């Protein structure tokens, strides 16, 4: 009899990622994971003491996937690309978007903590360079852009709305241009 395939920690994380991606975090439990891996629940509980511990590991994988997705810059306007990619992620990856941004991960944090997060500093640097403002001003511009992008993304992730890229681009441009002009003393 051939030896049974060994179920690794990474296989469990990958399977859980796919479950969340396809059906949402609400469907994650040891049974659904073991069914996806065609094994018993024992390997799942061996590698992760709790399902919450597993969800934290999958959150990290999802966050890395999201970061790579939004940083796919393909024009001469990086901030437009990042904002548009953020919204398109919510359109195409509704369950992952909800898992990352609507699952109470930011409990007890404020918007300043999010804007000052180390992971966001490359985006702040791009924005600062693109607009020729200092880092603190870039954070203010980013906050304005983020709030409108997140609003759009949330609407698309939670509703069956029709995605209208031209309207989204127009609104992102208005907020971006207005914030830059305001910080440079144009208003």
C-alpha cells in the first residue's frame, strides 16, 4: 500500500485561501478544508491549533496577493493605477476583499494608524514623488483617494452593481487633482 500523501501547512493555507476566495470566510471550518484537501480534519488541527490561527495565516497570504495585485502599475500615472486596481480587486475578488477589509481586522485602529503603516510607505513615496509634495502631504492626498476608492470598492464587493470604469476614473481624478491643488495652496 502506498504511503498517504502528507498534508502540509502550506497546502492547508492554500486550500483555505481558495475556499475564502470562492465562497467566503464564513464557510471556513476544519470540515470544509479537509474536504477540499481530501483528508481528515486531523492534519488541519495538527498544523493549526484553532481555525482563527489558520485564518490569520490566510489573511497574510491574502494581503500579499492583494498588495501584488494593486501594485501592478501599467501607466504613467501610478496613483490612478493603484486606486483603480484596488477597486477592480473588489470587483473581481469580492470574497477576498471582504475578508481583508470588512472582517474587523482593523478593530481599535484609526485611519492615521492605517495611513502610517509600514506596508503603505512605498505607495506614499510614489505619491510624494508624483505630486512633488512632502510625505505628510502625500499621506493627506492618499487618505482622500483611499476613502473614495474604498467606498467604491465596498459598494462593488457587497452589491451586484455594474462597474463603470470611466466614472470611477473621473472621480478618482477629481479627488486626486483637488487634494493636490488644495495642499499646494490652490484653493
